[in-house]
C-alpha cells in the first residue's frame, strides 16, 4: 500500500518498469495483468527479448 498514492501498487520484477495501481489489492493485480500483456506485446512488436522468469518470492523457495 502506498500512502502517498492512496492505493496499492503491484509490480512484476522480471519485466522492467512493469507495474500497476489499484484502489484494492485485487484491482492492482487485475491492472498488473493488463500491464503485463501490454508490456509483452510491445516487446514482441519491437523485437526485444522477453526475459526469463527469475523472481521467486521467498515463500516459494526451498530451504537448503
């Protein structure tokens, strides 16, 4: 949650500058899905590479 913006900000760490805003967490995630689709479409249209997924939240990482 961003007090400054008055809403929630969701981002996609693997896609540079891909983020979205929403008044609720659900709206922020829905907006992020649209932003992701637009980001991927623009990258493909420009012939830019799509980076492989690297980001993995700590809750999904296994302990060693």
